[in-house]
C-alpha cells in the first residue's frame, strides 16, 4: 500500500503540488489525468523520490520513504518507473539493457537474468530483437523494451509517466496493449496519461489532478460519466469555456462581442456555429438587460471539441424571471431558430437563482 499525507512540492516560480493526501491499495491500477502543469508527473517522481517533496510524508508498504534515514535504493528495487523518453543504454543490446539491473542490484546470475529477460521479451512481443541495439528500434519498440526492463526487477509498484506521449500515433497502440496486459497481473500501477479512452479502459481508479491536489478520485465510470466537480466535467468532456460577467446595463457590448469572436477563433469553432454562439448571446443578454433593473448576469459558453457542440449557461439575479415566456416574442423566435433547445430553471437559495441553458444549433 502507498500512503501519502499532505504532500507539497514547490519550485521557485510554481507550486505543482499544494496538498496531496491519498491511500493507494495493493493491486490498484490508477490513471492520473488532468491539464498540463497540474503536478501529475511530479507526483510520480515524488513517490519514487526522484524529486524530494518540500513537505509531507509518503509510505510504501509501511516504510516511510520520506524519512532521511530510509534506504531509498532498496525501496526502488520494488518500484519500477517507465519514462516518456525510454532511457535505454545505447551502447548495450536489448537483452543487455534488461539483464543489467537484476544482475547488479538483485545479484542474479547471468544465466538467470538472461532467461528472465528473454521471457519478458516474449511477453512484449520482441524476442527477435534481443541482440539489436536501441537505435535499431522504433519508438514503440523502445518503450516496450523499457517496460520489459522495468518488469525484470519484479516490482510490486509500477509508475508510468506518459508512456505513449513521445510516440508516433501509429505506435501508441502496441505500447498500450502491453500495458493493458500488465494491468491484469495484480501489480499496483499508476499511469499518467492524456489518452482518455485508454485511462478509462485500463484503470479501476482515476485521479483528476488540478489546483495542486487530487481534485477528484473515483472509479472510471464515476469520473468519466458522472463527475462530481465542475473542473473534472469540463476536462473529461473536453470543454473549452468562456465566462462573461455583466453588472450594469451599460456593459461593454462590443468588447464582449470581441471576446466571443476570439474564443471561437482560438478553439476553431465551425463558422456557422460560431455565428450562432455570438447571436444567441446577444439576443438573450439584451432581453435580460431590458427587463432587469440592476442586472447581475454570468454567461458561460462551453464548446465540446469531441462533439463540436456549444451551449450557453446564463445565470442572473433578481426575482424569478423566465425570459422564454416573458420576453420579446420576436427575439424569442430568433433564439429558438438558432438553438436546439432552451431550458429555464429557478433555484431560490442561490446568489444567481435564474438559470437559462441554450444548446446552440450548428447547422
């Protein structure tokens, strides 16, 4: 079991890990997802003590590895790590790369290390490459060799840091297939990945990392289908978000129109959909500003790269006001013509109790 308490890692200009506390059970296969720069790789490197935490404590099988007296090299014999960049020794053959650590660190004989190495090469489908050198291999083959080398130490814990990110897309599948098979062996695994389908397929737990912590921890079904927190939902659904706030009838109409245009261009939203995103905002907000004396309006547009769909979520203060019923009839006709659906809700105990959702029509 791995236990982490209040882990913090800070650098001069950034704090990727602010406060991480979690327990990882034996046999867990954990996919770690989240935006770039949110401490995913740093977490793995702290667990393997390649990075020294600024504060906090880590235990592996009841051994506190953050204790200065801990023999970390002994702990690492039970903890393998697979990197993005393979880290194979170019002057040694494939089989020599795999044999070296078991002989040097575990004291295995040359024959025993060779037999184990060949067995592992057959497992990853590369036995015929045993006498080749790394520069004679493709990127996918190098990563499979790196995995075999890690397995040669028979670790109980395997940490994989973006194992497919440096690969040509045509080679990703072969490495993922090896990792899928490895996940069935009962070893504890933690995998940093940006491949959402792979993360869902391989894991029994998912960590979504954001804001310097494990922002959400759950089963693949829960995190990907019913995330509990807003940032998680936006990430797993690949949503691009624009938020606009209006606090006066004299709001900067042209400035906001420019922000919407820039948002659509940046996210390569199809032209017709982008036009409807702009117009639905203008029509809806103008309706609200006309009838609310002191408008407090929060408008959030979410565009999904996966489905190429956009939605406005507009919340506003004041008394209960359903503009789909009480607004200007002509404006409502225009809105309905540019949307696939409009829904109004009221939640009395919220600061902005009125909520208007509009699914923008793309064609």
